[in-house]
């Protein structure tokens, strides 16, 4: 989120962040956004009886801001199918693995444990199936023989920023198209893979 805001500030993206929403008041991102002067909203998920009630209120809050896209960055909540349907083709996530490998948590350690030579991130459309939406772009980094999960995560962070910002530019330009077979095409782009 910080990378996106800073890229906009540096006039490298012609976009506006209309709000930053978090489900935890102590989230670093929400604190940073408040200090930066962005509109923020905290909706504590623990104050709701169930996921459906939380997601219904979250959707209400998002609709108030009328965003073109809802970009997830570190929002560690599984969203209900009803929520996802309200933002179909406008809900984007970045996941720290080369999907379809390693959906869910602890992706860096899973990549190390599997003996992979490459690890990465995926920017994708969100669907009702966790971390399985159509892939827009991916970024890769090498896995070093002596990596631990935190080292690999740090190395991946730069490419995550690069890939997400590139995808945002494609969205702004109207170049991202979901195809009928569930894949994605980006007009005028020959490949959607990024490496350090």
C-alpha cells in the first residue's frame, strides 16, 4: 500500500487512493495512511458475529468511497462469495507465491521446504476460491541455498512493489481483460512476468 501511494505521489501512476481500510486498528498500514493524510477506516472483524456480517459492513464502507478498484495488500481475511460478487472484475489481490502454488499462508517457507529454485508473487483477480483467481501478472526471485523465510520475503518485496504498480497502470489504462476461459489478457503487453 505504501509503495502504491508513494508511486502515485511521484507521479508515476495517474491514480488516487480514495481510502485505506483495515480490520485492525494497530495495523501499520492504517497508521501510516493516517499520518500521510489519507482517508482511513478501521472495521474490526472481531466486533462481528460472523464473517458474513463483517463482509456486509465492509462492502457498505467500500461502496461509500465509490472506488474503481479494490486493491488488497496485506488484508489477511478470507472474503465471502457474496462480498467478492459485489466487486467482480474490480477486486485485485497480491499473493506471495507463484500461484497456483502455495495458496494461503507461510508461502516463503513452503517454497524453501519444496526445494524450489524460484519463488515469487502473483497479482490476480479475486474470486470466491481462495487465491485461485485469474492471474494478471507474476514476479520471480531466486531462492538461495541458505535462505530462511524472512530473507526470501525481503528479497521478494521489491518485485512485489514493481509488479503491483505495473498492474495498476494497466488497469488505469483499461488494458486488462478477463477472457471467457478464465485467463487474463493485457492489451499491448507481450509478457506479464517480472524478475529482479
